[in-house]
C-alpha cells in the first residue's frame, strides 16, 4: 500500500468515525424532540397544567438545548468560522459528483426542485456576475411571494443572494438575514468513485446566541428536506451522459447559468 492509499484509507476512517459520532448525536436530538412532543401531548390531555408537568417539560427542553451544544465537530474550519458555525451534515450519495455540481450551479433548481421546501421562492433577476481564478460569483434577486412563507421568519421578502464557485468542488450560498446579518451555506463535493461522492453541508451565521439552538433544529430539518427533494433529480441526471454537460460546448446562454458555463470553461482549459 503506497502513501496515497494509506492517506485515503486514513481519511475514510476519520470520516466514518465522524459520521458515526454525528449519527449518535442526531439520534439523541430526535429522542429529545420526541420526549418534548410526548410531554406536550400528555399535558394537553389534562384539564390543567400542573407545576410538576411544566417543570418536567422545562427540564427536557433544557437538556435538548444542552445536547444541541454538544454537536460533534465535523469540520476543520478556522476558529473565526467555527464560532459562527451552526450545523454540519455529511452524506455518501450513489451518483457521480458532476451531477451534484451541475445541480448546485443551476439557479433554476431553487424554483423547481425546491419549489415545496422554499415555498415558491422566485428568482427575479441576475444583478452581477464575475469570474475568479478558480470559479466565479453570481448575485441574484430573490422574492418570497407567499405571506405565510416560513423563510419570512428570518429574512426580508426581497433580498440579493450570492452564489460563489470557489473551486471545482466547493460552492457557497450566502443569504442576507435580518439586522445586517448573513447566513452562509457551504457545499463541498468530494468524488469517492466514478458513481459515488461525499456531500458535505455546513451552515454558518452570525446570529444571536439565544436563537442558535432553535435554528440548529430548523436547519437540520430543512437540509434533510432539501436533500430528499434532490435525490430524484440527481438520479435522473446520473442516467444521462453527464460528461456531455461539462465537456461539450453546448451550454445554455441564459444568465442564470453563468456559473455552470464558467465551470465548463474551466474544465475545457
């Protein structure tokens, strides 16, 4: 076994241990949420709230918040980033990594693939594009037409969102939230085999400390939901000749596909 194989084996072992720790932590979050739901149902069945029942529910909520802060570290981000880190998720997906890249760089997927989870979010216009040495940047206006859209809890109706291709494997989505703060979603794609890849989701935000425990729960649920929506689309892409999408010169000229075209340009240089 050469040095490269040993390093890869070590990386896979570390990743497995991290995934195992994260799985145990996520199972604990589910158990605490179930306990809270069971307590609320038990309380609602009674004619009144006893002080004992209220105390038990508060204790369970406190334990859940404590458990959320015990989330295992799964990234190696700098300290300045770790302080604003909210959640991490890791997956092994049985599709070529180029399917994931194509999906992430296609702005229209926000309106189509995630029509349900984003509650009819609309892309109004592309406001800025810029090439970088290893990728590019696109800024676009989004609007929330529905007054009951859950996203209105933490962002304005109309905001300008940044989508950044940092390198062939890393894509960033940066979204303004209230009070001049931002939430950043960092996607990392790592090829495993020709038909498998690791998919990492890390979400950062300079939010107030008191809202982070609630946001952890909401963002974990939202990330799982959006991934669930992705799977049929990724499966359909994997059944096509995905190489033709990246290594041929037949690409969409629409401005919403700027980063996709930039990726093709980098692939063909």
